[in-house]
């Protein structure tokens, strides 16, 4: 990588003051980390110390985003922070909203089993609405339970679900584990797919709102 005199220092400082890190800027402009750091320092702007190196802008609370959308995003395996980044909310606010809607946010060690008071014949419905089956020997077992959709996919495809892959419910119904409703993909693609679905819902809502307002205008006429 070169020093790239064609890149304007003000573009670098703008990104930096907007909250990007030197590393992020370096990646974006294909510069070295040191190159970016040096140019920023020479520009005379105030460099962030490591203690407060990520200055995040205060993010809106997004009352327009529905809790159920947050819940279904979270169920795809995205973290609160990843969801927040995608829809411009803080990870903390996403976490709070999930808790307020009664979602147990993920933590390790959800102990259940045949001897537990919660034993329901080896089937367990998660807070997200997925079915889990008691299968302690399965490599993907968490506290002895495995997602039924994983088991069905593995059985249908006669191979273990590859590492980092997620089984997706095509019709969106989380307990519809018919083989034809299941498809598997890498986590990243799965998250993207759900982000796409989220945006489509939002667009549909906005289109309905625009249609409603257009009707109102047609009925009442434009104000004089
Ligand atoms: Zn999915």
C-alpha cells in the first residue's frame, strides 16, 4: 500500500470525526493503518485516546421499529449490537426492548433434562418459538437439546449441518419443520436475508402510509 496522495486528508478526517476507526478508514481507502494515523495526526485534529477510542453518536430509540421485528432478528442469531448497527439503534436499547417483550436474551447454561421439572417428553419450545428435541449426544446439543429444524435438515440432506451454517424457515413459521420448508446457508447470508425481510416489511408499511395519505389528500383536497 502506498501513501495515496490522491486521497484527500479531509475525507479521512471527516470519517474519523464521524466515529470511524483508523483501521476502518484504512480498509475503506486501501491505505495502511500507519498511513491513516499519520495523516490524521498531521492534519492537527484531536486524536482519540484508546480509552475513548470509539465515540459513538447517540442513537435514536426508534419507536417506529416493532418489537416483533427485533425479536425475529434476534432469533436469527444476530446479536443486539448487530441488530442495532443495522437499524441505527444502540445495542443496549435493542437489549432493553427484547427484555421488555419477555425475551430471555441469550446466555449459556440453560440446564434442562429428563430429570428436570421442565421435562416435557423431550420437546421444548424456545422463547423464540423454535422446537428443540432432547438429543444429548448430538454435536450441536446445547444443554442436551438440539433444534428440531437442524435434525430434520440433517436427516433430509444425509449429512451434518456444516459449521457456521443456519437452517432457515422459508415460510417464516418457526415451528414448521417440514423438510421442504427448510434451507441452510452460512450465518452471514442468513442474517442478510432477515435484514432484507425486515426492510421489505418496513417498505410495505411506508407504502401503506403513503397510500393512506394520498387518499386523504384526494378526499380533502390540498390546503389553500
Ligand atoms: Zn431464518
